[in-house]
């Protein structure tokens, strides 16, 4: 077990101008670090806030893919869209869920991750949705979605483990002052993600 010792500032907070990041996304830099002490050995160790955030995001991703790992029982879908299409990813998820409802397919859970890459629209979202296994191997026409005239990429997740590892390997990028960089459906909100990180 480890106990908290103190917290120290090591950088500046993100600018409060929420529009500044749209054209200039940058890798997220640490703002503070936390010092812990191992209660068994007495040794000290330090973790910055960016490492903690990335650990939480990655644990969320792993838990989601483990929960729905049975490919005979569950079907995973991936959706991707440019951030500039909508700053509010919740609106996109609502539209996706309504489309699933329209073809009588229940959404069991979802996660989303903010990302930046020149090959994928620049700043963009990855959304992964889980449903029961479909009998039809053809991607449903109802899930070919547009939002405000912009196409939302949609497809089956073909290789669950490979896509999970792809998301885990992504850097954290600035998205504006106090803006969330990842999220999950309500089912996962009570899962603790801090304990494993500090028990070293």
C-alpha cells in the first residue's frame, strides 16, 4: 500500500479560452504531481496528473473490452468523426443510440476517446459501442450516419484486441480548459481506477 505525502505544481493549467485548442491541439503536459510513500519499504515515488489520467483512460478501455470480449455473445461497433463536427460528443452518442433503437438493437455500453492524428480528420473522437451479437454479417444501413452534413465513420470492430491496444497506445491531447478527454456509459462510472496505480 502507498500513502499520500504531498502534491506539488510542475506546470501551468490549460488556457481558459476553450476555442484556442481547435486549430492547435498539443500533447497534454503535466500540471502537478503527487508524491506517495510505500508503507512497506518506506521509499517515495511520484506520479504526475497526466500519467494518472492516462492510466484511468486505459483502465476504462481495458475493462470495456474485457466485459464484451465474448465475440459469440457481443458485437462491437466503432464510430469516428472530426471534433469540429460537434464539440459535444454526447449529442453524437445520443444520435447513434437512437439509430440502434430504430432497428431494435439495444446498446449495452459504450466508451469514447478524444484523439488527434493527421490521418483521421485531425482532432477527432473514437466511439466504441457494444450490443448483442448480430446474426446478419452486413453492416446495418441505419448506422450509416451523418451529423450536420458531416459523415460519421461507422463499422464493426473487426479485431477487438488490436483495436483495444490501438486506443491504449494513444497520447493524451489538450482539448480546452477542464474539457474531458474520454468517457463511458453509466454502467462503468462506479468502477475505481485509482487503486492499482498507487499500490506499488
